[in-house]
C-alpha cells in the first residue's frame, strides 16, 4: 500500500475515534458489559443483512466480506471475527491464494455451513473445461466444503466458454448453487451468452463512488444479472475515505465516508464485499441499514463518477 493510501486509512480510523459511536464502542469492547457486548455481536446463527434474489431464485446477502490479499492467520482470524459480528457472505478466489485460510476461519467460527454464502472463482490459468473442473475441486478441498454457493469466472480470458460449460454441468449436479462471471463487459457478456445455456446470476466488477459503470449497471439490470462490487471503497484510492462530498453527506446522518459509500451501493441494489482486518470497521460497515440517502444526496454522489477505472492494472 502506498503512502497516500496509508494516510487515507489512518484518516478513516481518526473519524471512527472522533465521531462513530458504534465503532468507538467496538474499539473499547473489552470494557463493555455483557449486554453491550451482545448488542454489538449478533449470535452466530443470526444475521440481519438484507438479501437479493438472484435470477435462479437463490437469496444472496447484499453485503458481504471480501478477502483479497488476506493470508495466513490474519485471514483466518478476520473471517472468524466477521462471522461473529454478523457477516454471512464471504468472497475468495483461487488467485487470492487464501482459500484454505478462509475455510479455516469458517471452521473456527463453529457456524453451520448452510448458513453461509461462499463465493470462489476460477482463474485465467485454469480456463477450459478440464482445467476449470480440477480447479473447482481444489477450491472445494481447500475451503473444506462439498459445494459452493457461487462460482465465478474471474476474468474473460482464455477458454472461458469451456469453463462455463463445466460450471453449467456442476450447477445442474447441485455442486454450485449459482454460477456467474467477473470483470465482464457488456460485449463479453453477450459473447458468452452466444453459447451459454444458463444465464450468469452475478457479474462481479469494479464499481464505487468514482466509477459507476453505468453501461454495465444498465445492461445487467436489463438482463436480470446481479451486479456485485469488488472494490466498493476503491481501496481508498482517489481519497475516498476523505472525500468532502461523502463527508458532508455523512455529517447529516452521523455516518462515515465508508458507510455512505456502502449505503449508496445498497440503494442501487448492488452487492458489496468490503474488506478489512479491523473489527471496528467490520461493525461500522454493517451499520448502514438505519439511514437513507435522499435523492439529492444520491445525485451528489452520481456527480463523483469519473467514468475511469481506479485500477488500471486490471484493465
């Protein structure tokens, strides 16, 4: 992480310490009584996160937990802790090199597998029917599960049509509850649909306050495919955590820039999977369902759209 991004993260923590009552309470959690602790820590078999219905009828939490770049004990602890505060959707990928740690965190939590929504992805190097099938089995083994709730083609590279054919078969066999794509443009989606027998349930792409991806947003909505944001905070790039427009809106609702950003995704019907290793931030990110952005506030955020990816390394 570069110096600018580190400063953005620090400023986010400063905001929590100064004005986010819930997150601040979490920081001093060891000093709270049992009642307060329970209020901040839903029971492991309870989750109040709203869901969206995918085009095959499967319910998917609209807010989840991303694990990109998390490794080892940090990943294991973060996943277990995220479950303890209420997260049920967990996103990983073979490319992340952390599926075994995600699986270990789930096992440590003690939660029943059927209460979770687990997503993984097949990488470019494993594109094609046979390779993708082997990659899927490897992911299952590392995660310690016998099925996935959602399996995605990570990028439209190589023989992704062969991968899709394999995924359609496993979907019919019940080993995958929903199949989808990631980082597909509308044109690439149409190319896949020229051979697909089953429509993708999800397209996970870059989208955040600075990159609204309106062409994809409208196209996916028209085709009944759920949009999911893999970078709902743009990883702090372009100063998202200190952006004045988001801060001004946040002051009205006593919310942080991060919470305003997630609420914006929620009101657009977009699934978001923020990543953090901080318990206070985990709780903060869940605390977005008790306020609503007005039409004028949504327009103000719409004006932030630069229509340029903040992740040129992925374009």
